[in-house]
C-alpha cells in the first residue's frame, strides 16, 4: 500500500471526519436532500474503510506473526497466516452497516417521491397477458375486468359521456402514464381531480390515498370508505384500473364486475377495443 494512500487516511483527526460526514448524511436525509445524503454516506463509507485498512491496529496484526522461510527460501505454509480476515471482516461489516443506512435513506426518498409524484405512474415491470397486439413500443393497453382497450396515440380518450371526455390517458417522454379524470362523490363534491397526471384532492372531504409503497400504483378511497379509483401500471404498456365516479348525479362504476362493455353500443366481453374518438361513448354527442 503506497505511502500516499496511507497518508490520505492515516490521520489523527480521521474520527472527526467520519463523524461529521455521517452526521451530515443523516441531517441531509432528514431534510430530503437525498443527493447530498448519498454523497456524505459515500465519503463516510470510503473514509471508514480506508482508515481501517491503514490503521495501526491492522498493522500490528500483520506484524504479530513473522514470515518464516525454509532452507530453499520457500515460505513455510504453517509459519504465518496473512491477516486476510482482519481486513475483510471489518470491511464487510462496515459495508453492511452503511448499506443498511443507504437503504434507510432510499426508503425516505421513496416516501418523499410518492408524496410528490403528482399522480404520474411508473412501470412496475410485470408481465401481463393481454389480447391487444402491440404495434409500437409506446402503445398502451388499459385493462378492466375481461375487457382491454388499446391506445396508440396520446392524449387518448377512454370514456366519453355525451360530449364530455370523462377519462383520458397521456404519456410523457419518460414513459410515465398520466390520467385525466375527476372523481365526484354522490353530492357532487370533488374527491380527487387528476389532470394529465397531476392530482389535486379536496382537503375538506375525507379520503385516503394509498400508493401501496409503489410508484406504479394509486388507490383512492372516499369518505364512505369505498374505493373510487385504482390505477396500477403493471408495465410500460399495460395499465390496470377501476373507478367509481358520478356524472351529473349518475353513478358509474368500472371494475371487474362492471367492465366497459356494459355501456353504449360498444358492448362486448373479453375482447380488445380500439375506439375512434373514444373507446367507450356513453350517450350521444352530435357535435362529433
């Protein structure tokens, strides 16, 4: 080990460097400054391992058993054991310790991201069989019950009632899927409003948003403890969803028991629908 390497770590104030950097990693993580937290954690880990490998304690362990040679100048195998365990075990222990610290920071980061994702969903990387053939990498299949609905251009209207676009989907350049949908309760009050992926909730109306610790899932429960929206981006091309919303006082439920095929002239079961203006047109709109 070079003298320059030793001089880098073998310093009388090394303890303070490790403690200050470790404290900075903790403080910046709690302050949601995660990039700084990872940087300070890396410095703490790197300096801790370097200080151990150049420490006097390890040097004394190395010198405790001299190397012996036989008459032919061949090293005797039973004469000495290199202090490999003294180097590896503490180093591995530090890596494990700081690795857990890194996972803890990552957990804080995920929690923060789930609060600030503004309704954008990230692909979960799951494999889901769908009846809709994909022509292009950005095609999207919406799955509800036994029905699947195909979108190859964005933004894309999934449900239209009369002349109103009720549910539409969009995709940004990063592959995230954004939903445009307004969920109203039976009194006409907004529970959650999603506009191109950015959701706004009514703080005065009791609800629960559950991301299920997944950047691919969004579940919304209203004040009556019933699920009014469920979205899960199983993969970049498959979006699973359920919804319960009111349109001008009329409740509309979309779930496994009430697929889109129950509405309008597009009624069918277990197939793949590629609509024109909208996949599902409820009522009529002469303007179209």
